[in-house]
C-alpha cells in the first residue's frame, strides 16, 4: 500500500509522514509549500510540489507512485483569514478536495483519511463535545471543513472508498525542532507570545486523558463501516495544559 500525504510538509503532516514511515508504510508527499517546509521531511520521502487543485498533476502522481491510500491534510487553516477571504478558503479547502476526490476515484484509490477540525462544532454550549454534538461552524474555515466531511462521506458511499474524518482540536508539540509549529495562531506560538509579553499563557480547560497519533486511523479505517468521524481532542504529543506546564 502506498500512501500519499497531502500537506505532508506541514506541521501535522510531517509528523504523520514520519510516524507512518516508521510504522513501515510506503509514503509520498504532495504539498504546494505555501506554508509547508521541505526540511521537515526525511530525505528519502518523495515530495511532489504542487496543489490539490491541479488535476493533471494528481493523475500523474497517482499513476507514477501507485498510490492506494490518501491522507488529506492540505488546507488553509487560519480562522481570521477565512473570514476576510472566504472565496479563497472555499476554493482551496472545498474545491481542492473535490478535485482530489475526483482523481482518487479515477485512480481507484481505496482509502481516504480526511483532516477535519473541531471548528465544525462552532461554540457548542456543552461540557463534553462528542461525535453527536451538533455541527454549527461559526466561520468560513469551519464551514469548509464540514462541507469537506460531507463530500468525503458522499464520495466514499458512491464509489466504495473507505473513508474516515478526524476532528482535531488544538494540536501541540513537536518531535524535533525543525518540525515545530510556526503558525502564529497556533497554540505553542500563542503561548510564547504571551510569555514574551510577560503575561502567563491563558488556559481555558483542564487536562484530559486523550489518546495520541491519528496515524492508527489509517490502519483501522478499512474495517469500519459506516465511515467514522472521530473528534480528536489531542495535544501532539501532549495535551494543552501538560504542554504549558513543560
Ligand atoms: N494545527 C491544528 O491545531 C489543527 C487543528 C484542527 C485541524 N487541523 C487541520 O490539519 C491539517 C494540517 O494542519 P497544520 O497545522 O499541519 O497546517 P500547516 O499549514 O502546517 O500544513 C498544511 C500544509 O498543506 C499545504 N497546502 C495548503 N494548501 C495546499 C494545496 N491546495 N495543495 C497542496 N498543499 C497545500 C501547506 O503548504 C502545508 O504544508 C489542516 O487540514 C488543518 O485544517 C489543524
């Protein structure tokens, strides 16, 4: 089985690439390097530079690499920016996913794992968010992720594609310095910004006993029907308050 990791040069993607390679999977990366960094990837992992919007490139990549599974992480992910540039977010996150799924179906790829987001929930007025909590996104970013889940589920049902969606909350931590999260609106950079200003980091909740590594989803998804949607309240590799206490 050969997995194509879209957005594999990104913060989460580069961790997924290394974890899957270490688990013995054959992996390749497709990334337009808009926020990704080549140096995050191991030397021996093939990198195809280009966009999920480029159907020709996708067809060529699937054929040349013999891709049989896709982990789709490539996306624009800044909430504020999505409010200012909704058309760009819908084009990249929803249209990009449609083009990718068309190529997936045409190539006969059998498994598709989608990186959704807890942003699909909006601001739920509940103590504990579960799979059954209503999805009411409050910004275009969250909307594109919810629309993405619908697309993935519908394509999976219509084309016998095994699919799963992961709804991560704030992901934090890095296994090595060059793989650190540099996004200014992500949790670790925000924490350091507060510390630099002489303010303590703000914690909105306590620690939770959460599992790590959504990588395991790629092995279990082929056995699960109907396709699962997993909220993943996970710090990577540590949850929020544990990350702050370190
Ligand atoms: N970081 C978090 O806390 C978090 C939380 C919830 C969901 N997510 C989701 O996880 C995924 C990865 O997030 P991240 O934090 O690693 O972000 P990131 O910006 O570090 O990674 C995204 C990667 O996708 C690439 N990319 C973007 N658009 C592309 C396109 N059209 N074609 C090809 N490559 C493209 C970028 O160059 C980058 O390498 C995203 O889908 C994001 O929405 C992240």
